C-alpha cells in the first residue's frame, strides 16, 4: 500500500476480527491486522494505534460493537448485518445511517459538513477527527489506568490519592502529609493542607472497592471530620457512589467532594499522575494577520 492508510481503510479489517461473533480483547486487533493486512506495515505505530482507537470508538457509538468488559468487545446484530452485505469498504459516512452515531456526530461536530464517503474521516473536518481520536484514546487509557489502580494495594492507593491531590495544587509536594497507618483510621485515611500556607485542611478517604459506596460510608466519613475540626473532605473510590450517597452530600453543610473510579482516572491523565507523554502534535493554521500587507 503506497499511500498512508486512512481511517476508512481500518474499519472493515477491524470489524472482520469480530465476524466470528465471539468476544475479543482490544489487544488482539493489532496482531489480527498484521497477520491479514498490510495496514500496519504502511502506517506508523503511533498513528495506527490512533486509527484503531477511533475505529473501535466509532463502532461502539454506532452500536456496531458492544463493550462487554474492560478492553473487551463483541459484534452486535447490527454489525453482523453490516458484514452480511459484504461491503468492500466501511466509512464514517456509512455509520451515519444509524441514528445513534448521527446523534453523536451532531452533538460533537455541529459545524462539520457532509463530505464524500471516500474521504478519510467522512463528514468530520481534520481538526475534529484529531479531537475525536484523542478522546477515544483518552477513554481507553482511563480504563487501563483504573484497572492498574485496582490491582495495587490499599496502601499504594492512598499514596496515589495524595500524589494526585498534590499534583492538583493542594498541600506541599515536599511534605509527606499525614497518611493513616491502617485502612479507615477513624474514618479518615489522610489529611492534606488545602494550600501551601496551611490555611485549612482537607480530610481524605480512599476506598479501593468494587461495590458502590453508599450513604452510610459517606455519613461515617463526614462525622469523622469533626475530630479533626475540618469542614472539607474528599472521598475517592475505584468504584462509584450510590444515588443516595450523592444526594446526602448535596444536602449537608460540610463540603464533601466525591470522586469515583472514572473521574479518578481522568484526573490522573489531566494531572500527569501515573502517565507519561507519548507524543505531542501541534495543529497549525494560517496566520491571516501576516498576510494583511501582501
């Protein structure tokens, strides 16, 4: 393949992996493509990963694939029907026939115009395609991060929470802080200064759980703040919070922030905790002011 592969060049090959109607892991995709197609040989490794991420993300939005677990996917009846039509190529334009995908496009790319089906990103302008690919990559990275966090010990989790809060600007990076020596030490796992001057303190509760955190746990944590004369707290978990727990927090005087697993992994990415920069791209445009004197 002489030209650099486009997004549409990846779509049908990726979907063919799922043609057996079995569940497949994300990590199976590169090996499958390498064994049957020349895509990866003609593309750069980093770019091919973005193309695969975009393809999977679009298929999930179009209900062509369903997510069955962490980095696990399975073809849907809609996807099987699409393959039964034996298309020579699948494009973003083809996915727009499905109202779920069209709604996704319209909500994120209101300014995008319809383009020819043979265009690399269908109706999406290049800047939007980059943004979309980045968002898909970020979602996959967040899932991977959360899985890593869940595999660690509770002590590591508490350390991670403090590192994240420091990266966000709380406390002093040179201060180890006051971390509990055992889980749920009086309902509080740690204390961190709200700022470097120590004008106020924030109590921390870190729960490495699989089950949702309910109202009783939040009430216990809130009550523990009294012993520290604190008015603010952050409750972070690898799972999520029940509706009752969230409603309780909204109705109390103390300021309690709830951070679930999804939000935790997103914050880790945003504040560079547990992640590193793979590559940086600069998206440039014409400087019209420069040409005013032309």
